[in-house]
C-alpha cells in the first residue's frame, strides 16, 4: 500500500475554526487545508457548538472576541459537555494578559496572538492534534478493555451458572454422573426406564430419637449420611432423597448401568459393613441401632420434579414402593432383595431364601431373599461388575 492510499484510509485531522470575521476564516482555511487538515468553520459561538454536536473534531481554533457568545463562554460550554470536555482548544486573541487569564480559567489549552504567524499556528495545531490522537487512542483502548471486561463477566457468569447447574445435579447424582448430565439436561426430562431401587433405614431409630438429645441424633445421622454418600458416589448411584434415617438410591438412570442390580447390591453390602462399624461406637454410647435394606427391580417413570428455583430428580412407580416395603420388613442387618434382583447377582453373593411375602399394597406375593455376604472366593469388587 503506497503513502497516498494509507493517508486515504486514515481520517484527516479535523480543525474547527470559529471567528465572526469571514476573512479570518478564509485565512485559516488557506493555511491548514493545503497541509492535509480538514477545516470546518463557524461564524458564531452557537454555530460552533452545533458543529461540535454533529461532527467529530480534533482541534478548535476559537476567537475570543465575538458578538453574543464570546470565545471564553464557548470554551466553558465545551468543557461542560462530557463528549467534548477534553477537546483541545486554542484561543486566538489580540488582548493582553487579562484576556489570557480569563481564557485559561475557561479551560483553554493554548493561545495564539493576533496577528499570528503561520509557522506558530501550524506548530500549535500539530501539537494539540497529536495530544488529541493520544486521547482517542486511550479512549479506544478503554472501550476495548470495557468490552473485554463485559465479555469476561459474561463468561464468568456462564461458568458460575454451569457450576450452579452441576451443584444442583450433585444433590441427586454422583459426581461422575453430574459431569455427564450437565452438558445434556434433556436427560432429566420425564422418561420410562428399568431401574434397581435401594431403600435403607435404621432399626430402632424412633426410640433412639425419642430418648436422645437432638444434637446426639444429628451427630449419628451425620456419620451415617457421610458413610452412605461415599458409597453412593463410589457405586455411581442416583440419590433421590434422604428422609431422616432413610435413604432412597436407584441405579440404571439417568445414565444407563450395564449391571444395575450388581451395583445396587454391592452398595447395599458396603453400606451395611460401614454402618456395622459405626454401630459399634454408637452402642458404646448407649444407642442400639441397626440397618435394614430393601432392593427391588422394575420399570419406573423418571424425571425432574419441583418448581422454579428448586427441583429434584425422582423415580415414580411400584418398584420404589416395593423397595420401601422390603426395607420396612427387613430385620437388623438384613438386605432383602426380590427374586428378580437375585437372578442377576446370585453367582456373586451368598443368600438365604426368606419366602413369598405379601407386601402391603401389592396384590400378589413376592419371593424375597436375604443377601448375607459376597460369595466365598469372590473378590468384593466382582459384585459391582
């Protein structure tokens, strides 16, 4: 690109000459225009203010003595407008020091004494135009920084919203599942799927809560929930809810599990052993507590329920009721499972037949088994495969 093309691409320095004498305006134009300046003219103070309102200007050459609104008043108004407050103003005056002092107080940047020398005029305009260029550069950079800040704020807001979404999901999903679901919240829409549901709660909790101080009850629950939470996350279960000493967890949704029955039973056995160890300490403090677990498999309708600002992920169906009934019927430290659940894990666990029972609210009997341990000779991790 040659010099002429480069100059054409750049905006010319614009000078506004303000004087009530037409001859003076012609003189200023004749000096500045051949040097590459774009010269605008105004014959009065009000006309100058109108030009500044409508056109971008880099330097103002302002005659002090004008009828009506004089140059000092024009300068004060320029300084009073935020859009022109830093616009370079050169006052042209034939007066002495008093007029210069008044001009400085009005906000003038420089002075030229009439009759002026051409070289002095060009030097002062060139110097102030350079300062205006610096100001424009600073203004552009400030605007760019402001835009970057807005973009950064938007990104931070987006990331905070995503973290909040993950936080909401972590209320009922394991961390692994939450990280998957956060990128596809449609997975939380209502749908039907076969799942395995685990219900667990304490035997003896009602009498314990009645006889104990609330602080002691909360301490026991905190230890219990901490153990539960670790196992739920480990086995990639979906926590639906805590209900005091009770908990409902399901497997196979929202992300499919190749072996939901294995995962559910493995978690139940791990939780039982963890709570057994906790119960030893509770017993020393006089608390007689034991865990009962029910596990059932079947189809349920799953999805997000709640209201704006608060929602949970829930499973609705007879399979959840059946797991709850089995949990209620379980004795201390029993893990009761249905025939259907045992069919998927029987080679990996030891169990005892309980028999056919008629759970409350069900029209047909259900065959129930008590899973007592991981099968002899099997590695504990096999249960979850």
